C-alpha cells in the first residue's frame, strides 16, 4: 500500500504561482480513493490544485479536521467544483460556535462560515461522529483523540467554544487527523493537532495496531508552546522513530527551527503544492 499526500493549502507558497494562505488542506491518494482533508480558507485551493495537476472533481471523500474557518473556508468552492454528492466526515459538533480573543480582542467568530443547509444544497452528505471512521481497509480518521501525555496542553487561553450562552475554553473534541497504513508504516496527516501532536500519534498506533510511524504531515499547533514542551515533543518523535516530519500551518517557526535542528534530514517544511510519497518512490 502506497499513498501520495499533496498539500493544496498552507501558509507558505511552495512553488511559482502557488498561493499561500493561513490554513491547511491536503489530498491523500491511495488504495484507489482520493480523500481530501480540509479545504483551507478558500483562497488558494483551486489555484494550487490546478498547478499540481489535481482534479478535485475526482475527490471521493472529504474529511474535516475541525471546525475553524481556515480549514473549512474553501468548502463552498470545493463542493461546487466537485458538482455531485460527496460524503463529508466530521465531528458531531461541527457547527459549534468557535471564537478567538487573541491579542485581547473582543470575541471574534472563527468557526465554519457556512450553514449545513447551504453545504447540503451543494452536495455535501455529512457523516458526523466522534468515533473513528474507516474509509478503506487502510485509510481512516482518528475520531476524537484522547489526551494522554503529561507535557502537552489541549487548547489555548484565547480559543473558545460557546456552550449555551457562555464561552468556555475550547478543548477541541472535534479535532481529528487522517491515518494511512502503508507498506513503510503509518502516515498521519494533521489539520492543526489541537488535541496535540504526540497524543494523536499514540492514538494512531493504538487504533491501527501498527507501531511504526513513517511520515507525519501537517499543522502541529506548537506556535505558542513553551520551549520545554517543544523539547519533549521532539524527544517523543525520536522515541517513536518517526522517519519524516513535514510541518505546516500552525506549527510555528520557533518550533519548526528546533525540530529542524534536532531531526536533521527527517525534517522538512510542508508547503502549498508539496507532494510526499509514502513509501518514497525512487526517482528514475
């Protein structure tokens, strides 16, 4: 089993004429299916897909990692491009109201920017569950990720979810990742890893029964992490013997620089229009 991971939306433009934006989206091709994880904010996904030769009309399943606008903003454009009914896998509370008070600002809505009715009118057929979803024999979602490590902190003090009439600190029960079982080990594709990177990797191993993690790609949400947490995260990646770590989006330059220094050739920046094969396909 092989898979190809093509990043269609990410903060940094990775090739000539590609568009960088705050957000994330990746297409995972394997086992005869095309799975789209997230849609970014909607600014670059169509442009970048065309640049790398991705035909979005051939997407079979769409997975939403969590409900923030920078992962769901492209839903309208993508569904219109696909132009038919499409299964969309996400958490039960996809339309929970999400807010940010970053920088001391008044609460600003940062949740999914569309109604369910509008997206269903464009062909979306939602599978909303907290449980893992098996898409094929070797491709699945994590479902809700347990918080098990003692050094990772779920959520931030400026990210909120509305519960009743009150804003409560968001613990991101909606956060999930995509897992692919390949011949070289697991490939884990993250949206933001709000439930934390190492928690997610441990959960992926538990769900699949596969110990080896070959490739990790996506947002690691270490942008505001302490130096101690970053050091312990890197130590855990080494202990897990992850072969490749391609960071994106909300990882943060400080954490990325520390990872690059410690992981060496195992590390890479995963930018818009990056393409990763698992296992590696030898160059002719």
